[in-house]
């Protein structure tokens, strides 16, 4: 039971935090639950596609293999399906009517995926407690930040149609790059790269904070515009 709580708790904490940051017109619970479920369901196609892509891993050696595993197998597949799930969930929804909404929905989708991934890692590891604690401080928040970056660009595409195609591309590309870099650093085993891991995390936190503040401020301005 304690392993179950350890795997679920960081996801719940992040979801409450993101929900609390949505200051205007809270999103309906049914749509948030649907986003979480979309993220959970996405684990199945992600697992299947990653299984196929891993068959090509032996074609690469050294750091090229690490790059392939980090960016193609993990980064492209996971962020690709999370982008697809987020887009299907809210792009045509009337509830997607505030700029911060994109971040809320994309993070809920990402946390659905992270929840299943976390449970699998914790319960299949020989040291589930240690793995759970480590992932609570690293992998789960990382998935949330990938989702926030995705949601930011989804919102930019929604509310700035003159650059819609560019921002929709960024909604996949930016989290894909950060996800790939995150995994590449950890998979590489290179001491120099590992020394950069903490600065890299701090940079992601800074970038996500700036993006969240930008959309929150924009919603605040719109909310207080004279009619």
C-alpha cells in the first residue's frame, strides 16, 4: 500500500497545483478526468510503438544508440501520443476558452501517462521505495513540465491563429526536445552530462514558470478589460 501511495502522491500533488493555478473559470471535472484517462490509455499505443522501435536499437552503437533510445523511442513516441491526446481532448471544446487552459489540460494528460509509468516502475523494481522516491522528485515533475510546455504552445496556437501551424508544431517539438535531452543525459552515463542534469532541471523549471506566468497574465488582462 505504501508503494501505491508513493507512486500516486506526486501525481495528485501536481494535479492540485496546476488546477489551483487556473484562476479564471475552472475547467469542468469531467473534462479533466477525461484528460487523465486519455493519458492513461495512451500508455498502450506508446508501449506498442516503443516495442517496435526498440527492435531497431541494435543498428546503433555508443552514444548514437543512447540518442536513438532517448529521442526516438522515448521522446518522440511519448510526446507524440500525449500531443495527439491533448489535441483531441480540447482543441474543439468550448471549454478551451482561456489561455491557461491549454496548460491545465496538457498537464492532466501527461499526468495520466506518468501515473501508469510510475506504477509500473515502482512495482516492477527490486527497490520500489527508492525508485518511487527518486521518480517523485524527477520523472513525474519532468512529465508535468513537458506537458506544461506542450499546453503553452497549444494555447498560443488556439489564441493566435496567424501563427497556428508554427505553434502547433512547437507543441510537439519543444516537449520532445526537452524529453529527449532529459533521457539522454540520464542514459548516457557520461559524468560531464550528468553534472549538467541539475542545471538542466532548473532551466526547465524556470522556462515553465515563465510560460505559465505569461498565459496567466494574459488571462488576467483579458478578464479585466472594460466591456
